[in-house]
């Protein structure tokens, strides 16, 4: 019993020491993440208007109203359209640029820097520049179309093209970052594998399908998840370029949350929307993870 008591005391002492060392990290985690997250869950079940000190518990009313609301369903659809429209071209273009630039040659570092530079530029600044490019009357895009004999297109004023513009801006900014990850992955593939495939008479396409793609699949999987989460959480480009318009054609779930919380002061529905965004992100990540277990080669 004395030995067990001594062992128990020593175990508690070690745990207290660990707790003492991690407390400085736990305090901001609790203060700025866990407590606000729990509070937002509670607010999603109330009718708080962000100003009044009083609010009532309404249960699942906010969630029920959300799925009956056409604005929410349109925003949900826009979110998935935007995410797919960003992730697929970003991954494909990032891989193409990586294949072209992963080997060192004269000017390769400059080309990499130029392609990567939009990623380190603030999204607000990038969006402002592109808003000038797609300006209807005197924007660069319509000036070029006019030179080719085409009529000007109301890029940001039309529901048919506004989402395309935001997707183009987002992809343009994200491609360089994606490219660098692919370059790192490509440079880690042993040259001996390619040499063996040449001896076997494999074509370049066969080498790409059978060697390159499987060996960079962990990086591809990582980039799909990260770019998908980033797309779902995109906000700055929508705020600068379209403000969710025209007629809600570019209103995503995150922008809907912003409008509910800080324009309409409906914090209950806004908190519910934010939790739906979190749930969608988690579900898509789990789906990708399960798919990765079958298709990813580690």
C-alpha cells in the first residue's frame, strides 16, 4: 500500500507539473476560443439582437428557419459552387506550374517569385486591383474585349459573371502557394524511379500517371483540404468586389453570417449559420480523409 501510495503521489505530482507548464497556453485558448465557442453555441438557440441585454431561449427555431429560408439555401449553394470553382483550378494550375518550374534553370526562381507574389499580397489590395480590371466602363478586361470587337461585359453587375470574377481573383492569388508545395513534393521523388521507367520504355504520360501522381498524392490531399477550407471561409474578396450581390448571386454562407450579425443584428441566426459553416468544414474534411485512406500513398 505504501508503494502504491507513493506511486500515486508521484503520478499526481508529475501531472501537476505538466499542468503548470501548459497553463500559460491554456489560458488564452480558453479565453479566446473555447469559451467564445461555447457561448456562440448557446446564442444560436436564442433571439439576441446584439444590442439588447435581454434575450429569450428559442430552441431550434433558428435552425428550422434557416433551412426554410431561401437566402440561406442560395448562400449554401453559392458556397459549394465557389469552393469547387476555386479548389479544382487551383490544384490543377498549381501542379502545372510546379511541373514546369520544379527543376532549376535560368530564371526559374524569378518565375516562382512572380507566381507566388499574389499570395503574400493582402486580399483586400488584390481585390481592389481586380475591381479596376473588371470595371464595366473603363476596366482593362473590357478594353481588351473592345479591341477584339466584343461588347463590354458588366462583370460585377451581372449575376452570371460576378461569381466567375471572384473565383478568378481567388484562384490567381492561391495558385502560387499551391505551386510551391507541389514543387517541394516533386523534388522529393527519387530520380531512380524515372530512370527505371525510361529503361522500361514508359511514355511521359505513363510516368506522370504511375509515378508522379501517386507519390505527390499526400501533398495533393493536403492542398485540397486547405484550399477547400480557405474557400469556404473566403470573405475579403466578396466584400470588396460584390458585397454579396448582385441580387445575392455571390452571397456565401460566411457573407450571410456577416450580414445577419453586423447588418441585421440577428445574432441568433448568425451564430447558427457560423456553426453550420463549422459543421460543413468538418464533414468535408472527414470525407476527404476517408477518401485519402484509399487513394493516398504514404
